[in-house]
C-alpha cells in the first residue's frame, strides 16, 4: 500500500489521471492524440513535482523525515556499508533493539556503526520501541564505541529517533545519566567520529550518539531540541500549531547549516530518500568517506581539540543594551 503525504495530493491526482488514461484509452479527448495527452499529463506531473519539492516548508520536511517508507539505519547498513557484524547488549541489563551497532566496512575502511532503528510494522515497532532507546541502548552504544576506540577504529553514527524513551522503566534506570555519560565520553574518544542524521533527530535521544567531529544531515531530515508538536503544546497550548513551531525551531538542514550546527547536507532524490534508497545511500556513503578521510588526517591531540571547540561554539548569548533612560 502506497503512502502519500497531504502536500503530495496534486501529484497523486495527476498520476491517477495518467493511470486511468492508459487503462482506458477510449476516454481520452478526441481533440488531440492519445500520445499527446499522455505527454501533457506527464509534463504536468514533473512540473508539479518540481514546484512542490523545491519549496518545501519546515513542517513538510518533518513529514518526509517520518515517512514510513523512508530508509532506516539497517537499510543503509546493507546499501552503504558491507560486512556488518552486529554486536548485542550493554553487559549491565539487556539488549536494546532500538539501537543497533557493530563493525562494518565503508568501502575498504573498517568502521564501527551505531544507529537508532525504527520498525516497519507494528510487531517490529514494538520490538524496536519505535526507535526510542532505553538507557541500556545508550550504554550498549558506549560499550561498542569504547571497544572501537581501543582498537583505533573510526565511529559512524546514524541518527533517526523522535527521542529517548520517557517511560518509567527508563527513568528508573537513569536515562538522563546514560545520555549525559555518552556526551562526556564521546567527547574524549581518540578516534574520528562522524554522525549523520538520516531521519528524525529528536532531543537528547539523538544527541546521545551525536557528539562527533563532523555532523551530516540528509536533505529531508531534521535535528531539534524538541519535536514540533511538543514545542507547539508548550508555547501555543495547541499541538495543531506544529507547522508554526517547526519553522520557529530552525530544524531543517539548510537552517542548521546556516547556524553552523551541521557540516554538510546530503542530497536526496526528488520526493525524498524513500523514492530511491540506493541513490540516497550512495550520496551518504560519499559524504561519510569524504569527512572520515578528512578528520583521519588529524593527530589525536588536534582531533580532540577541534571536537571540543566545535561544540563549545554552539549557542551564543546576545545581549541588547536597554534603551531605558
């Protein structure tokens, strides 16, 4: 079953017209030939597609980031990487399936890959907890990252989560502490780290594996301190104000690049990553290799100093002088 977003309806309606015309050619206008009428509709579809996807709002990009057909971490591990060998468990509580991790090859480069993973259907979403990790997920990620650092293997993280799990169990097992420890320890790891936001980049749940020497973001992904719905509920007392909140939060790739919070926007095919996962994976692979090769040239001392400076530069206080007499 195909899934279409609200703003894609004009394209869907034109495609339906084209399918009906091909299935029932006797219904076409007698004023022009069947081939010409099909050509006109195809041209209109392409023009409409270009118009819509060249002028996406922040909220529309959020919708694309959440598209149920969008590639997830395990999809990229199959397409952009090879030889993935998954490792399990935090050695303290259990194995959190919302975070996957293991060693793989990026072309010929040995890397550790950590990624948040959602599910395609109800059964898998329950298993993956909709991509929202518990404390043990972050502790598993840190265990694997320390293992990679021990053997001098670079780390790549793939971020796609609405946020860490806010349930009672997660609080009992100290979710905030687990994320905080990750932030501290990732800042000190003596190997290159590249992070890529491939879908949703929600709050501390994303940042828990997001400390890196380079932060990339796919064209239709978002990275935010809070979801647009959560922000709307707080500021406007109405979750229906989510589109307004999405714009105010400055959470899309272009906005984040302008703010210096990400280092590169990885392009997607027209219509989103789900339209051609192979092309998106190739684009992601090339971007990861470029940045990994760049930071790998740095000494450990320079690498850690640059990583620290990068995150210290995030956020500024603007003081405005009072005009009061």
